[in-house]
C-alpha cells in the first residue's frame, strides 16, 4: 500500500482514478435506470408473474455482465486517456523542474525549452518563466558588477589613506605637516562619504524605498536655482551657461528629486566642457511631452560607450582619470527621472558635445518664455 501513495499523488494517477470513478458511476446509474424502467414495464404487462420474474432475471444478468465488463474497460480507458492528456503537460513540467534543478548563480543563462506543439497555457507559462529568468539574470549580473565596482572604488582610496597614515606614524612630523596631512585625509574621507551616500541612495532605489513626494513646482525657478549652484564653478573655467525656459510651467512632481537629477546633469556638463565652452539648458515641447535638454560642447560620447553611459561606476576609458567623480552621477539622475515617471536619454549634439534629455509628460501650456545667459 505504501509504494502506491507516491504514484497516487501524481496528476496522472489522480486523473485516472477520477475518470474511472466517473465512468463507473455513470455505468451504475445507467444500469439502475435500465433496471427500474424494465421493472416498471413488466409491472404493466399482462404476463404471468413467473414470466415477469424470468425476464427481470435476464435483465439483471445482462446488466451484471455489462457492468462487470464496462467498469474495468472504463478504468483502462480512463488510464489511457489521462496518460494521453497529461503527457504533454507533464513533459513541460519535467523541463521546468530540470531547468530549475541546474540553476545556480553562475548558470542563470539556462532557459526552459519551448515547444510549438505544447498547449497554449503551457506555452504562456514557459514564456513567462523564461522572461523571469532573463530578468533575474540581468539583475544578478548587474548586482555582481555593481558590487565589484563598488569594492574597487573603495579599495584604492582606503589603501591610500592607510599608507599615508602609516608613513606619518613612522617618524615625528612638525605641526604644519601634520595639519596638511589631516586636511588631505579629511578631504579624501569626505569624498568617500559622498560615495557611500550615493551607494545607499542607489540601494534604496533598487529596494523601491525611494520616496516621491508630489507637489507643485515652478520649473523655471527650479532650473535657475540649479544653475546658480554651478555658476561659480563655470566661471572658474570661463564656461558660459545659457538657459531658455518657458515661464510659469508648473509641474506636479518631486522638487528634490528633479533638482538633484538636473544638478547631476549640469555637474556632468561642467566636468566635460572645456575652458570657454558652452553649456545650455533648454526646455521645449515635444508633442504632448515636455523636454528638458542639458547640452554641452565637450568631447561627446563614443557610440561604443553610449549604451553603458547610465551604468553605475561606468566611466569611458578616454575620460578615466582626467576628471573627478565615481561614475555614479548619471546613474543617480537616471534613477531619479525614472522614479518621477519620466525618461532620461542622451544623443550627440550638433556642436560635437552631448545632449541629455529629460522627457516629462502631461504639462500645461506655458504663456511665455525667458532666455538668460549666465
């Protein structure tokens, strides 16, 4: 009895038992109905009671023979039918189990075989599972790359700080030298603190904990605040910042997230624009959407790097080491714009630099436009 239990728990066995019981119940009901009809008909006939009993015995005998043959035959047909009906389904389930059993962090490229002859429901299930596996593979690969890049960005400055302090401890230093060393160390620690804050911010975004507080925001005032923040930095490099924005555009959005996204884009433009270069922020309509463009006259982005420009810690080889930063500014801006329901993209500018576009939909018409040079 015990060896039968595992097979009885399978879908194929349960279907066989169900169909066999159903066929047996139908045959018994049909036989009972036939016997009752025969008994009623015999009761209305004028034959002798002995003849009626003989005919009823013949009916019972035929019914017994029919049921004794029909029920086992029905059970066999039920087993064959359930086996045929579940063959394709169980084959697909076996493929799912086989694929799941070999999945590992290093082998997430496995996919479940998809057969055109399978049922529509099975095809949809396998397709959904394969899409899920693809998303998991991308997420795990991104997490692995993110962890490696974060460790790399933290390892080097920590090693430099450790070496600097070890050298300082080897022999006595005068007060001015120690003060200079402490100031340099604090500057480096501030930079690492900014990196840690950025990593925590991205971690909250990945976990869906990035809070978005919608409120009315006057767009041109917000952009002017961002420009004023980088105006002094631009003047040091003799860079010019131009602003062209319709007045009195009111967005229902998160002011802080949009501010920080624009600040990251403008910071990126200031870094890569050469001396006496031009940076412009222009707001215009694109069908029913509002487009905020931040363009620069820098060296631009190579086509081979364009697909990875929003990846975390990504810095083009041609710019690595020539500018400060951790390669997180554009990633953070992308996360903020996505959280606001917008889209952030980049394209080459006519002057050879780069244009970053923030696309926001459903904005009221603006009555006028302001244009400023800073």
